[in-house]
């Protein structure tokens, strides 16, 4: 083909068509417009992508200290069980009335109790002292853990109040009193929050039951590792919400345990006793009306103020007696009472005022109650619970131990109802 003919199709000899080595089709010119658009888009996006990468890298290397960081609850070893020496020790802490820490002053303390320098921190120090001295296997906080009127933030107050239990990694269970909900959280929110705190074995309510209040639950204490009863609950603990305040026929009164709670309690006890006839304890805050009568029938400890209970008698004592497994009940609420008295074969014991922001009496030390249960030693292994003892510790210079007594001991009558069923 001549050059003139090539010019007819828009080509010249200076820009001839290049053919492939193997005689393939001619290579077409590249679309320069598309390439330029792609380059422009990349030049726009690259700085944005680089900025996002740098921001992400900065967040990893230098995280925001105020940002919420997800964390997993530090769980208590479950199920709870007796120690290798056959003992299980409970520390009852009644009426801490915690407020805002160092800013919350003490009530009813003498000069020897710290005077104007006394605060919620005295309560924290006392709790640490008792934990270190007794090494409890469980701490039972039996209501009025915080004093709502003095707690600016309920969650913060609870975290501070319970902190020694978490610090020493002691499993703990809590119920509510009549003052806990007076701050910034409802009773349901408080129990939910406490159930989610580190080392807590507290529960909001039992699954599968519709019960009144919040904080009704059961905890079983199993046999020690290495024993034949390692998978058996040998000791049962019932926790109940006794409410706060109610109005009956236009008159204000304290709360009481309702029939739905007693129905759950009876059903739970019956189901547990189908497996083993293990002894049990109950914990609630507000005493029942029958406790008043202990003034006339005898008691061990101090009975220094009137029993502040509900005007309604809901039949708690009759229910506990009919169940047959509850050997003792542990109460709070009346800070100047720390006695134990027996009603129809069941001991009712006050914890005594623990907290320094709670009302008390000058020169009458704050106190804690210890409940110690021991297993019977068989020929080859630990057996059923042999005894339940209690005593109190005073927050004095010596951490004095007072009023030691045996609440229950396994008898020959109980042998027919041993754990081997």
C-alpha cells in the first residue's frame, strides 16, 4: 500500500500501525481520558485514607482515658464450697450506711472514735480489718449498704462500700434495706448493678418465679474438693427482700416479706430437701414482729432499742418452722441491737451496726457478726454439717471477740435425715 493510501485512513508513515510479533491484531491506542480520571480520584482519596489510618493508630497507641472500655466481671469460684478443713465462714455486714467516702461524716462517735476526722473511710478500714482477721468464705451484706440521703451517686457509693470485698477477692452476696434506694437508683437497678459487680454471687430474683421485690435468691454451699460430697449442696442460704416502707390503712409502716416470696421459699426448700436434708440460714433486713417478744423470753447480746418492724405479720415465722431446714435468721435494721434469741426452734440474730455513718451510740463500738459452720469428719471423707456457731467482732483496738455461741448442732434425731438419701 502506498503512503498516499495510508493518509486516506488517517495514518501517516511517521505513525504506522505496529503489529505483534506473532502476527496478531493491531494494538489500539489507550484511552487517555479514563486514566486521567482514575489518577485524579486516587489523589483525592489517598489523603483521606491516610488520615483515617493515622487517627486509628493514635487511638491504639494513646487511648482516651475517659473512653468506656468493655470488661468482663471477675467471677467468684462457683459453686461455693466448704474449705479443705471442713469449715465455711460467713461475715455478716449490717447497715454500712455508706455515703460519699471521706466527705461523709460519722455519727454518734466519741473523741476516741476519731471525732471530726471520722468518715466513711472508718467503715472501709473496719471491713478490711475483719476480712484480714477472719478470712471469710462469703460476705453477706444485709441491707442499708448505702445511705441514699447521703450518697450523691448510688453506683459510686456502692463501689466504694463493697470495694474491700473486691480487693480481697472474697465472694459476696447482698440484699437491700430500707435506705438503699433513696439515692439515684431504684431497687431493681441496685440489685442488677450489684449482681454484675466483681466477685458478687447476688441475684436479682430466682428464674422461673414471679416474686415480690428484688434480691430473693438461694445459694448452695457444696462439699470440699476431694470429698465424696463435692457435687452436693450441704448448706443452703436464703436471701430475701424485706422491702422498705409501705402504707397500710393510711398509716406508714416498714415493709414485709410477701406471700409470693414465701411461696418461692417453700418450693425451693422442698425441692432442695428432696436431694439432701441440709441445714439452712436465712438473711433479710427488717425483723419480723415476733422478734419483739424475745425481750421477755431471753437472748444473748444487747437489746438496746425497740424492734422496728412492720405492722403486718405475713407469717414468715410459721413458714420457716414448717420448712424445717432453716436453723437461724440474720437481720439488720436496728443498729443498737446485736442479740440472738430463739423463736420456735429458730435463732434470730442481729448483725449490730457496722457503718460509721449509721446511727449508733458513743463508746459502743461498731461490730460485725461471724457465722461459722463445720462439717463432720467421717472415716474417709467429710460428711454433713455438724455445727453452726456465731460470734461478734468489735472495732476496738484488739478487734475483740464477744458472745460466742453454738446456734445448732447435728443431733441423733437428725441422723435419720442425713445427706445420704
